[in-house]
């Protein structure tokens, strides 16, 4: 999988994928999430709680959202939130591959960091599946489902945070390396 990602990690592909990914993210931040939040009575939505939530919080939020808010979550936010994790995983895995190939040899174990955004995306999909299930099942409620969904939220957030910290470090290392040996980068 790493070799496949590296083979697709061209500047053009990365720019296109990042543009699409960022556009979807901005839409969620500015349009779909605020709309759903208008039903939440000041409570934070599941997606916006990086440290997770208790089953009691989840059940309370579902109740406060009401039928209209739960429907809005399902049809206004979730479709974009099901698109975003895949876009995130692909675009940032390619960006990682592009940066890492300029820092490490093709046999270096750090290349496995390319998989970090993919795992973050997988946990985001698991989180979304839990949220969808809770929204559809309500008023029936499963504390176990809420707890598992919360764990997925925390893992997604943790992996995403670690990824961006390592991405920043990788960019710094790539820039430092470029200035130390510019002849390596003359042809692209």
C-alpha cells in the first residue's frame, strides 16, 4: 500500500486532493456543522469532542437535538462527514509520502508514517458509523455503542493530532535538508 501511495504522490495530485479535502472541511465548518448545532441547545456535537463523551452526554444530546436536529445531522452533516475521512486519508497520505521520500531512504521504517492519516480516516469512519447508528436508533439507546463511538472519536482525534505534529516536523526537516544539500532537489 505504501508503494502505491508513493507512486501517486505527485505535486499535482496532492494539490488537487488537498483542495477538495479542504473545501469539504470548510463546508462542514461553515455550513453543515453550524446548522446542526443550531438544534443542539449549546451542546457540542459528537464530531467536535476530541476527548470523547460519556454515554449520558450522548443520550442527552440526542434528546436535545430533537427529531429535526437528528434528521439534520443525518442528511446535512453525515454525507459530508462520510466523504471527508477518505479524502483526508488519501490526500494527507500522499503529502506524507511526498515529504518523507525527500527525508528518508525507501527502506527507512519512518515510511510507515504514511499510514497514519489512513488509520485516522478509518477511526473517523467508525465514529461516523456509531453516530449514524445512535441517530437512527433513538429513542432506543445503547450505552455500549455510545462508548465505542466515543473511543473512536478519541482515537481519530489523537491520530490526527499526532499526524499534524509529525507533518509539521517533516516539513521542517525537508526544508532544512533542502538548504543543506540543494543539488538533490534541482530536478524536482
